[in-house]
């Protein structure tokens, strides 16, 4: 006896099993979570070679979306209009920057988003915009290209300057300078005794000048000491005393300056025979005249000091007149 088959139950079982399989496939494909995306727009000023629709959009290296479309801007063909789908909740702010990033040797490009400041407000579309516009920044390739162009420009400028510097006219001038230096050094090497004698005379002169300055300083101090011994001097005499003290200090500083000048001139001997000759013809006569004047000043101050030691009031009343002779009133 044959059993009866219920085809209706078999068909219902097949339908339920197929629906279950479709549900499992859909769940595995979607991942059990429906993501919501927000759409943004980016205008790139550089080439987007390697960037394709469905390319990855990353936020600090984390995948947050994909490229929706790529086309030239209808209003400005020099820039590329790229539309991005980014997961809702991604912190897109006004100062967020979108750059192109190339990964691997295949040249596949993606869009990299940099995080903005935490205090910056969220990015919103402005009047006249259909989508919020993210600012575009130069990619690494663009920055390297600009850097290489700048380097090439600087190299070209440098080569042009070197070419002008090493021209025929400048080469002749440089050769003339080298010949002059060789002549000066040769003259200095051929006459070392003259240079040594000039330096010895200069050192002797400066040492005598230092001694004379010390004598002048001592005379001024002696004069100041004499003035201090006069207890009935007026305010004018006290002012004169201060001036003498200042003069003594100035003379002392002058002596030190001449000593330093002597050392500096000794070190400059290697600059050549012509400089030493000019020094002997112009500077040394002037210093000799100065030495004579300083010597006269020292004698005058010594005589003044002796006069004030004998009669301190002479500073106010002047030099006393001599006694009248016979028959004079």
C-alpha cells in the first residue's frame, strides 16, 4: 500500500528554508548593523589620478566611508569635485582637511581626513551649497613636487650667480687681487729687519708716552692734594678740584688706551710694508706732536702745583704782584 505525500507541506518547507537562507546571507553581508552616512563634498586643486569611486575614506587611518563620485567642477574645470559618504558620528569640523593618500606600489589612492581642533564647531553647509564642503589640502606628492620645483629654481639661480661671479672680468680682478697679496707678503718677507725695527720704535714710543701720562696723572693728584689742604677754599675751588681729579682719571685712561693701541699696531704688522710706511709718515709725527704738548702740560701743572703749595689763595686772587721798587708806589 503506497503512502500519500502532502505536496503542500513540502512546498511550504522549501519556502521557509529558502527564506532562512536568504536571511542568513543578508545578515552576513550587512553585518547585522545598518550604517547611516552623511554626504560631503571636496574640491581638489591637484590631480586625483588613482582615486576611483568606492575608494576608501579614512579618518586618522580608520575607515569611515567611501568615495561616491568623481567629476570635474562645472564652474571651475581646474578643480575636481569629489563627493564622499562618511559615517554619521564622524567628527567632521570646520578645520578638517581632506588630502589624497597613495598606498602601495599600485598607486591606489584614498582620501585621508585630518582631525580638527576640539573647540572647532561641526561643519555645516553654507547658503548656496547643496552639501557641506570639506577643505582640501595638498597631498604628500604635491608637497614634494613643490619642494623639488623650488630646489630646481634655487639651483638655477645659484648657477646663474656663479656664472656671473666667475666671468672673465671677475676672474681678472681676482687674479689681480691675488698678485697684490703676493707682492705685499713678498715685500714683508724680504724686509723683516725693517718691520722689526719699526715695531721696536713704535713700542719704545708708546712706553715713553705711558710714562709721561703717569707723570701727568701724578702731578694732577699732587695738585688735588694741595687744594684739599686749603680749608678756606670757596665752592669754585672745590669744583676746580673735582675737575682736576677727572682730568687725572682721563689721563690714566689715555695711557691705557695708548698701551692697547701699541699692542694692536704690533699685531697689524703682517698686513704689509706699505701700511707700516704710511704709519711712519703720518701717524707717528702726529703722536710725536701730541707727546710734546703733553710734556708741556705736565710742566705747567707742576709749576701750578708748586705755586698753590706756597700760596693756596692764588687760585682765587691770582698771582701776587711783587713789592714796589724804589720810587714806586
